[in-house]
């Protein structure tokens, strides 16, 4: 690397006054600032190439992670249960509630969605109510038949 005192006095140490040997003629266009003249263009190119490869590897890694996440999400959706009554896919909360087992106190209808479960529970409640009413009517009829005979007057 070379410069002259005249150039140094004229442009100062930060000016375009440095010339690298082997870089063309001693013309004004071939002069560079100090930091550019000191630099190693091969090293800079190698570092830029290395950085480009690193970025490409990072992008490939992120793309692979996204692909895996999408595949896992698709597999999870494929495993998601559907309601046995209406065929609607379970929500995450309903799926967890259907899987959770609390011995003796678990989900009464793990194969139904929330709406169908509510309808099933209401139908069961109505069936129990109808059964109680039927049993009460049978008991009343049995008591009425006991009291209705010719000996019934003396029993009470």
C-alpha cells in the first residue's frame, strides 16, 4: 500500500489517498480510503459466502420445523374424535374431557359432543322422571286394588 505526502496534506488521512500495489495504474480512480485499502477482498468474499450459507441453512431448518409442525397438526386433526351422534369433530376441551378418567366420576358420554351430550342427559333425566311417575302410578294402583275388595273394608 502506498500514498504520497502531497495527497496526505491535500485530502487528510481519511481521504481517498491510498493505493494498493497490483491494483491498476497510479491514477486517481484507483485510490481508496485507508480501511478499504487495508481490507482483504478474498476474506470479505469468503465471510459473505459463509454468512450466505449459514442463512440458507437456517432457512432450511426453519422450513423443516414448519413442515414438521404442519404434519403433526394434520396428524392430530386426523386423530381428533367425532361425535357418535351428529359427526361433528370434538373441540380441544371436549376431547380432553372425554379422555380424562376420574374413576367413578368420569365423563358420562365420552363419545358425544357437548350439544349431543346435553340432549342425551336431558333425555335420561326425562326417562328417569317418567319411570318414577310410572312406579308411583303402579304403587297407587296396587294400593287401590288392595282397598277395593270385599275384605278390604276390614283391613284398614
